[in-house]
C-alpha cells in the first residue's frame, strides 16, 4: 500500500497533458481530499451543491460517480433534491443543517463547487468539514479555482477524474490515508 501523496503524483503524471496543471497544486489537493474522503469511509453522506453556472457539472458528477460496476454505490446526493426551499438567512442554514443531521445519523459533508459569493457557498461554509472547490476566494481547507480561467470546465472534468481515481484507490486499499 502506498501513500496517497505519492499515488496522486504518479496518477497525475500518467494522466497526460490534461492533468499536468494540477501537478504543481498537488500539495493543496492531496491533504484536502484525503481528509474529506476519510469521512466517506466513516459512512458520512456527501451532499453535492454547485452554483447556478455549474449545474451541468453537478449532473455530470452525480451521473458518473456511481456508474462503475466494480465499485459499491457511494453516498453522494444532490442538495437540490433534498431541499427545494430557498435558503437565505443564517436561521435557514441552521434549520437545513438540523434537518440533515436528523436525516443522516452517520453525518454528512457538504461538497460545494462554485463561486464563493453564491448562497450555496454560505451553506457549505457553515460546516467546518465541508469539501469546497471555490472560485475566486482562497479559504483554508478549500481548493481554489479561477472563474475567469478559459480552461475551467476542462479542469473541473480533470478534478472529477482524479477524485474518482482517488475513491477507487482508497476503497480498494491501494493507498493509505
């Protein structure tokens, strides 16, 4: 069993030119993903949220995450499917968090991808253990992306592929975290 950082570097380098950009950021990526995937191993549900401009990515992620026949189903669900109410105030966020704590007794993790100024980002930021891929804001324990990057969509697909490979590596004990 190899260490997660070494495994990540090897898979980035084997991923070709599309993954080359993330090699310089692997020291940001690896500890964040390892820490959050530990929650998955503990049985927590990941509640995926994207800003309005990335709804396509939310659909892509959820369509593909459980499509592998050789892997068990994983608890990734859409926030939009769980809560249709417009959450705007601090009180609304607290009520949603209470509802989700009751609904997921093993716990849950917000997984947010999008603009740091979006209201859904505020929901995700309400929990310290959230997994955040934020645009245009650098925050501790988050992965920063630039919304003006012309290759942003391709980078999001690359991040999904690396995330998916990381899931396999952890679930099938190819790496230790």
